[in-house]
C-alpha cells in the first residue's frame, strides 16, 4: 500500500490531493488538483446513483420522525405519510437486497419488475386500509391494546 | 454492501505538467460504471462455469457480521409483513376490528400473546436502532473497530429493553 492518499469521488467534485514521495528526486510534498471531469475525460457521469443514495437516507430519517408523529398525532395525515414512507423505504431496501444477490441482466430485470408490482400493491393496500378501515395508527393502537 | 453506479477513478500518470519534471498522481475516471464492472464479472465467471470460493462457511463469524445480516433479515421480514398486511386488506372481506376480535376469540394465553408482541416489537426496534447506527456511519462517524462493537452492543441491549417495555407498558 503506497503512501499516496487516494480519493474515489463522483467526478463532479474537485479535491486537493496531498501526496508524499519518498524518492530521492522528490523530497517535498506534492499537491496536485484532481479534477473529476478533467480534460482527460470527455464524458459526464450520471448523478442518478448518488441521488438515489441520498434519497434513501432522507426517507429513512423521515420514517424515523414518523414514529413519534404517529404516537403523538395519530390521524389520516400520519397514516398516509406512513404508508408512503414505509412502502418507499421497503421498496428501496428490497431493491438493494436483490442487487446484491441476483445477477445476470434478464434475471435482474425480472425481479425488479416483480418488486415494483409488489410495492405498488402494498401502497395501494395501505391507502385502501387508511381510507376504508381504521388506518395504520389506529390499527397499531388496537393491536397493542389487548 | 455498497452497490452504486458511482464511477471509480483510476490512477494515471499525467504528463502535462512538465514544470514539475516529475510524475504526479492524477485521478482519471474510468469508462465503465460499477454496475457494468459487476455484470462483466458475473457474466465471465458464469460462462466459464467457475465454482464460487467458500465464504460464509469458512469465515469466522463476528458480531458486526451477525448484526448486519440481522438488520437485513429484520428489514426483509418487516417489509414482507407490511406487504402481506396490505394484500390481506385488499383481499379479505371484513374490516380490521372484526379480524382482531377473531384472533382474540381464539383465547391465546398471555404468554403466547406476549411472545407474539415481542415477535413484532423486536424486529421493529432492532431495525430502527441499528438503522440509526447506520445513519451515523453514513455521516462518517463511528468506524473505529471498538466503536463499531460498542455501538453494536448498545443497539442490541436497547432493542431488547424497548421491546420488553413496549410489551409491559403499552
């Protein structure tokens, strides 16, 4: 492992690299600017994956906040927010599991389609339950009352 | 597991800095994404019919490993449970209080009832607390090995305590 600091970054960021060479011809530290989309690379990189990652964390934090919200302010607003956040968090979570264990282009497409179907039905079912039945908050309260 | 379409950079030597007169390390983005690299790996190895090296059967299991797979297991289980609930809501004729009374009328003993409640409460509290631990990691904190183990034990203990509290007091 060499002494140089290596940074792996999305190409739209610029970072200062401090490198030290122990060679005789270079006893002083080097600083070189790393440009992601430099003149050496003509194409641009999609931010889709990076935004997806951030989105996952945002939904996680929102879902976390909905715990106390459901406890202190039960009602339709929290019910539908919970339905959306739970479904999306679960959809993205299972998506990561599938990405880890399923390989091969056709299989990946198939299981992701199946997941999309499942998540759609899940969201529909939860909204149906919120509209036509007692709602998620009340359901948990009732379940725990006995 | 970190799977993303993040482009990896590769070391290259840049020669357009003649004033330094020395080779400097410069990051050059590669032409393929992580996803493409992974797919290439699997396609090649499946085509060559290569067996996979043993991994889970030979590595020594550690506490962080077990907590990680438990986080995944509870996540998948909870997600499945929610989907099952949603499907039943769409398919079954009666309403929720009706089915709740039906289950209660089976006169399940208090021990079994507490066990069932624990079976729901523990996955929720473990996944939530370990999830918070994950978010700390995402912010860059707590990666030193002693910290990983310490935070792990805190999550396990708090999960059990909150689950028991949920059963006893609610």
